[in-house]
C-alpha cells in the first residue's frame, strides 16, 4: 500500500527507510538497532528487514545488502521486494549522523499507533460494559509515555536526569526520624512493612502518613481490611489524644470532634479507599490520583483478575505490577503478613509466600510486638537497597492515641 493512501495513522516511511539504510552503509550506527522493536515499524517489509538486521547484529555478523537478504526466510523475501529493495535502502541514505533521531521518531510513532489500537479496544469493551478490562487497558495506555529505549548506562544520566535527582523529594518522619533516616521514603521505591496480625504495621503506616501529610505530601491509602469509619476512629484518637477503644462514632460529641478534625488542611491531601480489591483497579486509581506516597494495606488480600487462582502466581503478579506501574509514579509503602511457619527464624524466608515481593522491594522491615510490653513495637530493617543500612532490633513506644516515638536504635 502506498504511503499516501493511509491517513490519520502516525508513521513515516522515509524515517523507516533512512534508518534501515543507515545500518547497511555504516556499521558504527548498528547499535541503534537496540533502540527499536519489530512492531515499532509500520510497514511489514520494514519489519521483516529489521528483524533480519537485528538477528545479524546479535550474532555479531556483518550487516550489508547480501547478508540481510540471506537472513530473511525464503518465504518472506517477496514481501520485502527482493534484494533490489534492500539495495535501494542503502542508496537512499544522505548521511548517518541523524540515525538515533530517526529511531526516536519511529519509536514515538509506533507508541502512538499502539495507543490508537488501545483506544479502539477501549471503546469496544466499554460499549460491551466490560469496565474491568477497560481499566486494565487504561493502566497499560498510561505507560506508553514511559522510556522504552535501550541505552548504555553512561547515556542514562544526562543533565535533565541529574536535575531530576537533585530535586527528588525524600520524605522523612518527625516522629520516626531514625526509621526514615535508615529507610527514606522516595519516588520509585517499594518498602515492605511485614509482620504478623496486630503487631503494629498499620499504626506505623498511619504515623508515617500523618507526618508526610503535615509536610505537604499527597498520600493515598488503599485499605483492604480497614473501612473508612475505622480510619476515622484512628484519626479521632490520634488528634484528640485518647485511647482508640474510647472513640464512639455514635456519640454526637465525638461526631462534632470528627467534623473539626476533618477540616484540618493536611487531610485535604489524604485520599482513602476501602473498596478497591484488584491491583489493576489500584493502578488505574493511582495513575489518576497521583499521590506522592501510596500505602497498600495489605498485600495478601490484593486480587488480580488476570492472574488465575494460584496464590503464589497471583501475588507474584501483584508484586511485579507494583514495581512496574506504581513505583514509577509514587513511593509505595506495602504492608505484608508474615509466614506463620518458622516463627523462631529471623530472615527473609518469612515472606517467601508472597510471590516475588522479596525481590522487587527496595526495603523490607520486620515488625513485632514486645512480649513483655504491648506498648512497645520492635522493628528491624533486613533489606535496604536505598542506602544499604540495616539494623538490629529497635524499639518504638506506642502512646495511648496511637502515636509512635523512637528509642535510640540498636545498630
């Protein structure tokens, strides 16, 4: 099909031809083959030629007119117009100086075409009332703008990237300064707070959230076990310095206090949901809400409609999606239940039942209640890819309103 016969589809036959021709006449640009994938090319004949070039490059064989034609399977040679079309590509290259630019534009137009297909599919599933599948498509579409090219490590850090790193916010807690000094909360990282039931995971997460809110952060809290009224009770206890058990939401005076608390400026940046159970819905919500910090409470209850029923596979998919999608747009604090086996062991095997979370997490913190004092929560950092600092057991003092304070950590 001639180029001019197709309208409203982003592509450039000239860019594709010039990029492929450059590979034939200048082996110094062959590494730019790594910047593209087969489906980035619009024309099928260019897809076939690119695939042959990529195979030659990976095998460290020369790329020229004859070698490329020989690398194309016999049954596909007619699709490319024979060896004469490959020779035409080589002859049409003015110079190879802009080959990387052509690769970038080909990639961008390929992503636009993928977006158009997603939009067509989105309309189709929405017309059929398939909202869950539409959310999955939306989450994938949101990642089209993510960098997708392969570069040498030395090329990953330009001035813009260094500027981004210099301006990246690290969130620290006023109440738990040593905790967040050892494991700073920042964009792109996934920190797991792991412990058995009722050991204080939620209390630590809530303390961190309230401190970050007071510093101007936008905090998203997705709870799978605590409903909004339970969260409100915790906030009332916290701000009014009273025991949680004494907070009765049926009491009119308590409701009056609640209304005053909800007027606090920092809570305008607090986003709480207790009705999202599926990781794909969580991704879509996060991409729309864009919190600075996202708290997921807790991992084992998160579903994945696309992962099947096997628990390990489901949790592995959940962990991978948290890393692939969520950590690119927010700092993630993830609560996880500990394995009930090997209760006396103090190592990462306690969370081996959670899919790949041990591997995708930036930091892993173990939490437990002190046996002799329920007002003491002990924590230990056992994985820390952020700055490498690990700890022995340290203590946090739990106040009557749920507020936590630190003792000097045991290093």
